[in-house]
């Protein structure tokens, strides 16, 4: 019986020794030389908060859309971006006023897209800071004239500092079918273009 116990004890010592030897012979892999440790990239600082992120466009070698602002929820891809100065619900309760457009400093902007996208860059001023700008482009008429109504609205009887309020805005007009078009701002010709 003593031989059996000694044999079992010897086996236990050998097994324990084998386990510790197998543990000690494996060395943990150290960092590779000249390879920086992986670092969590952190927040994206290339596009500050409030800036439009760049839309990457289609994959592959086509870089035509790289850097184009991402359409976002209000402007689904393939649609015309919205006009933030369009007539709004409740404008009928406001007083209509003038908006003074500096035609020499305003321009038509043609974007290099297919189909051609057009927007207008308007500079001017409102009668005072209480006035809100409204820009209402109409659909092209039979002669391919696009009339754009630019005006202001304000609350009736509102007291305000009498100082001009400058504006500098870009309004998308969208894409047009083939033809020669003329853009008019409050009845005055701004520019012509071919689609």
C-alpha cells in the first residue's frame, strides 16, 4: 500500500512540475519593434460641430462626389435642397416689407453636376433686424423665365432699431430641363444660363 501511495505522490509531483514547466516555457508576445500601439481614434475633429460632413460618394475610382456636403435628412439624395427662406406657415399674419437686393453683388451659381444644379447667391439688406428674409422662386414660365420674389416679413406694430440688416444667402433653384433660362429677381434680370 505504501508503494501505491508513493507512486501516486510521485505522479502528482510530476504532473504539477509538467504544468508549471509548460506555463513557464511560453513567453508572452511583446510588442513588435517600430509598430506604434493601437490608439482609439477619438472624436472626429476634421469636421467641427455644426459643419456639414463631407459625403464620401460612391466607392471606387469615381471621386466626383468627394467633398460634396452630405444631403442630410431634409434633402434626400437626388432631390433639390430645401430653401430655408421660403414663405412659411403663418406669414399671412405678418406685414410684408421690402428686401433690398444688391444686383451687382449677387450672382447665379452653376454647380458641376449632372443634371446641372443651379442656385442664386443674393446679397442685400432688410429694413431692420426685426424683418425676416423671404425668397420665393417660381417655376419657369413658357419663355423659360424664372421669377424670384425677394421680400421681408415682420410682426405688425413691432418696435425695432432702425438700422439696415445685411444678408448674404444662397438659394437652391434645383435642376432644369434643356433650354436657355433667364433668372429675374423682383423683375430685374440677374443672369441667363443654358441647361
